[in-house]
């Protein structure tokens, strides 16, 4: 895929210490963006690879500016500081990728209030507040892209994942509604979701398939580039699958993204998906905010 020209643009990616968020941050940097790396992990954790400082160093090695901002997206003050520091130190904000997420796949009876609150706060509420904080800067410069890592609204995925589905569909509704609200200002909002299971800390930790059934996070990174490579008014208010937006920019084959050559990725959205049954009974401790929490 041809890289879009994003030199001089500034991006904020939440949950970018590892996994999908880190892949997106590095892809945007290769396309010319300076980047705010926002996540919780500052010190190395033996249980999880990567910190915000690791991602920052890799971006700087690509010749771009980067700042590492410790951010717990459950805290409104952290989100406000994340945006303020980005504008202060990098001069502007053009792209926001709401990637940090919490996963909880359990029946309603097995979902305590604190778990319901967690997925709502990390997924829907944090995305709302981050978009709200970035919008004045994007509107002032009449250019901006907001990307929610959330799925098309497919009611087949709800049973066994009610709390999670409410929170993720909330992000998608935010993208669709916000896209209409701010299009006149040259700002776009879209949702993006993988058609197949992606290698992440969640898919690894919860045993959601294996390497032969996963794609690399690079496919979502390239799909993000494909979205922000559009002038905002030309692509907004849509819930997109990674394969769909990549085809729009001329990518036809997806074998390059397979974790295992010749593998068969598990389809979790779109035609042929197993969304209605996949994940039933796999709930466990909710994963929060590190870019590895989503499929």
C-alpha cells in the first residue's frame, strides 16, 4: 500500500505501549506523523511487553518527534492532560485513534457492576472525552480524523457479551453521530474493526485461537493509514472493516498479514463471521487500556 503523505501532522494514539496501538503509532510515524504515545505502562512489566517509552524511542528512530504521556483513560483529567501536552509540545493535533480498550465477555448475571463500569469507562466514555478534548483544535484548523477501534453494529455479537457490546457499539455510534456533526468543519470520525482475529495480548491471554488463526496487527495499522489518507470530508461517519477500507485504496490480497503463512484466520466480522458464537464462555479478568485488549 502506498503511504499517505502525513508529514507535519500530529497523532494521538491511546493504548499505544504495545499491540495494535503500537503498530498504529509506528505506521503513522512512517507516514510522517509526530506522535503522542498515550497509555498506562511506564515501567516494564514482566507480564506484558512494552512501555510508552519503548514506543516513543522506536518512533524517534524513524526520524519523527514523539512524546510519551502516562494516561489512564478512566480519568478525565488524564485525557485532558494528554491533549494539552500534545498541543503544547507538538504544536497541534490532527489524528486521534481511540484504541485503548477493556474486554469482558460474560453473561449479564456474571457481570458485576464494577466490570460494567470498567468497559463503559475505558471504551465508550474515554473515547467520548478524548474526541471532545481534541475537537476544538481540529475544528480551528479545519482538518482532523478521529478513529474509534470499534465494530459495526451487529446484534449477533451481543449474547454473552452484553456489557462489552454496549460499550463498543457506543464508540461506533459516537463515530457515526460525530461524523455528521463536524463534517462542516473539515473533521471526520469513523469506526474501524478487524474482519478477523488479530494477534494481541487478549487473543494470546484468553486463548482466542492460535497463530494460524490470527492476522498481524499491521493490517489494522495499514487500515488506519488508509482512513487518515483521505481528506476528512470524503470519508466520515462510517463503520469500516479493515479489509473493506484497504480494498478501497487498492489492497487486494491479505495473505501478507497472516501470522502463519497459509493459516486460516478466524472471521469475527462481516461475511462468514462466527461473531454469534465465538468467545462464549471465554470471559476472564477484564483487560484494560494497553492496546492488547481487543481482538
